[in-house]
């Protein structure tokens, strides 16, 4: 009886934040080396993280985390079974969409063109082009897909966004309650593979993701910087979003960013001084990654640039907060809490790299400035702008952290179980 049970494949489950897009995937063998494995059965999972700027933009996080098969049991024409390891021929094999993904709900499933320089779906067209699956109702990121992955092959493969895995969650007052049926790591050790990540595009890592030794700025120093923001700038930022004079009057922005497709753009006069890495289930589902990082900005210093209003949508995601998304590419860019009407939390992954490293913006006189002096706070000597501004890095909602991810010891000074 036990052998029959172990021969049955086990599926994992994924779902968006609103629950209207739900599926099961990865017919996994329940033992690392099954003797009764059927053809095309998957042996374990492979974890891949990509740090390219494209993945960081469309997840709004420090990096994207994907799940792919570790290896498969392939049944040849002669009836012999062989193990095919992922990464063969310098190619990453995703889950076969037609045979290894089973949909429960897909009414709001939508795909848009995107790019990932870390995943090598095919050796035939390794230009990074692919498609992104997301829920058109709640804008959760579900998977990265590639069509026609082989020569003369019409099949499509998917790299599942790890943040949407249903693996149990934190229950208020009861702590973390993993669901062993959904994430049976203890029941079947080795089935889910090791929790080591195949890191891609590390040379293009987020410049704002600072390690503990890099955070040297003090809060009082950052507050002094805020006091230097001219009154004329605060007045200009109160203008209507369609008023093109906003850009002319503000001059240089320290913080600039936007969604993946570039249709929604924002600017912050002062670069954010705090980074909060959030592990709650909503942030994981919207970003599709292990966490999403949020940076608070003063609402009077942050402005959506002209043209963004055509594609910007503000969705209520909880009873106490809302998020800005791009209608076209589904990037989650901000959180606005009801209890914090004067603060906008910007997704750090949406920040442009050049503003984080301190590339000096084009100089121009600030309209209305009495002495006509140029304000260029983005000029950096020595340390990057992110290092000069960020004074606090913390981890929040750690109770909801997924079981496959380990918090880094050298990032952040505080770990908070709930919200920060």
C-alpha cells in the first residue's frame, strides 16, 4: 500500500491575492529516486533568483524568485527511463504549461510581453524576451513564460513566481502554521530539493539593497536634509498631476522610478531614508517574490509625472490600505495606508538604478528661487546616494515568511513579527 501511495505524484498549489486565479503545478515524485516513477515526472524543485533590472521593476522587489523543475524522469522510445537534469545544454527548463500545470481558476489570467535576462529558456533565442502571467483583477504576478522553447516545438514553459505558492500562513495569535499538505517538506524530505538559490545577474543587483555595514547614516542627519527642501518645491508638488510646470519648477529629483513598461512614472524630491523588507502574504503575491521592500516618502514631496494617470489604478487591497498598480504591466508601485494620509510607501524595486547610485541629474535653476542657485542634491562623492540617505533597514511581517526562505544575517538591524 505504501508503495502505491508513494508512486502517486504530489502537486503544489499557487494562487493570486484575490483567489480568482488558482492552479496546481509540478507533478512531483514523493521520493528523490522513485522506483515506480512514471514518464515526465519531476524530481525536486530548482530555485532561481534573478537580479536584472527588468525583474526588479516588474516585481517591485530586490530580485525575482522563480521555481523550476530540478530534473525529470524521461521515458525513452525503447521504454527505458532516464533522468534529465535541468540546465542541460545551458538551458533552463520550466514547467510544461500543457502537462505540468492544471488550472482551477483562470478567468482573469492575462499575459504581457516582458523580459528577464537571468532565465535562459531556450538556446535558440536567448534575448531575454518572454511573457509575464498576472491576474487582471488584483495584479498579482504569477509566472514568467516562454513560448516555442525548442526548434520545431510548439510547447510553452513557465517559471513559477515563488511568492504565490500556497504553503500555509501566519495566523494571528497562533504563529506560523505551515500546511503540510501544501508544503510537505517534512513528510517527504528531498522532494522539494535544497533551498539554495541559483543566483543570476548578481552584477546588476539593486543598488538600494544595502548590507548592515553600508547603513551608516543617522536619522538626525536625514532629518536635516529634509529641512533643506525649499518651500517653493513643496508648493510645486501640490500642483495638479497634469500640470507640466511641475517638472520645470521642481528641478532635480533625488528619487525617480516607475513601472516595468514605463507608462507610470513618479519622482521624489528627497531619496527615501528607510527600507522595510515585508514578508506578508499580500506583498509576496503581488510581487511574486520572497518579499517586497517599501520606502516611506512624504506625500508632499512625491508626485506622479504627467501621463501616468492614463494607466495608473489605485486598488483597495486591505481594509486599511490601497496600492497603485499599472494597468498595462501590473507592477505594484506604492502602498497608501488610511492611517497615514501624508505618507506614500514606494516599492523600492521600482526605483531607477541611476538615481540610487547617485548619477547627477541635469542641472537647472529652480523656478522662483530668489538667489538663482542650482539645487543638485543628487551629486555624490564617494558613497552612493542610497548609502548617504538610508538610515534604517528592517524586516517586517517575519511571521509570514515562507518556509523555503532564510532571512539574511547581514541585512537589517531589526526583525519584527508583524507590521512595522
